[in-house]
C-alpha cells in the first residue's frame, strides 16, 4: 500500500477516483464539497436539489468527472445525519467503500476524512481508523485472488495537521507491526498548476 499525505484538495489529485463523503443535512455543500461543486460547474448542487444524491448512510454514487477535475471518477458516499456521525459510522461505511472500490477495480484514489465541530473523537483518530479499515480490507483481499497495489492520496486540511510529518509518525506507530507492506510519502506542495503528485 502506498499512502500519500497531502494538503492538496480532492480536485487537484491525479488518480483514478476521489471519494467524497456527504452528510444527510442542509449543509451538503460546505467545505470541500462546495469546491467540488464549483469545479463540476454546479452539477453536484443539481443532483442534491433533485434528491439524486441525499447523503443517506450507505448511499454510493459514482460519476465520471468529465475532465473537470484531475481524477477520472468521483465516488460520493453517504454518511447519514451529522448528529449520528461517529468513528463507528465511518468504520462501517469504509468497509463498504473499500469493497466498492475493489469491485470497480479502482486501486488509486484520493480521500478526505470528514470531521465535524464538537466531535468527541479527534481528527487524528478518524484518520487512523479510516487507514486501518483500508489496510484491513486490503490485507484480506491480498489473501484471496486479488492481486493489486493500493495507492491512497489522503487529503488533509491544513488547519488539522499543518505539519504532515507529525501525522506520518502517528500513522507509522498505528500501523506497527505492519499487516501489509506500506510506504508513506509526504507531498509538501500546495498543488499549483498541473503538477502531479
């Protein structure tokens, strides 16, 4: 598994797909979703307006990016209501996301771990839980017939981890002893121009 830590936004990542989490609330188009909506010329807002994308827990919607962002595809994943969001919710949803990405043969993807104000779980714990679920699913797949290398771009908002090296060290401690072979790379660029990660 190749894990890349970056401050780049999802729309700036060159990969097969980006995974975007959506809550089932009025705040569907805030944060990075607002930026994605802008890059997609407002089509995300339209899908929400006609209730094609609702954010219900377990909802999965795969769209072609139509070259409006660097990734080929977008996978929108419903997390349910904001009030019910927890580390347990994210772990449950991540198992479904991992399975879906494998079935679609998407082994190179970008992801932003969601976090909301007032949560008892810290952002670092959510990140570790997300990576842990990806590693666990990937290691189980490697024992079967699947033979692929997983490349994950983890987009981190700078306000949470301005120093990605500290997150790198946390993840290495969390992943020790390693269940699968992995590398962690830090992308210190902010994503100017058409520069690839």
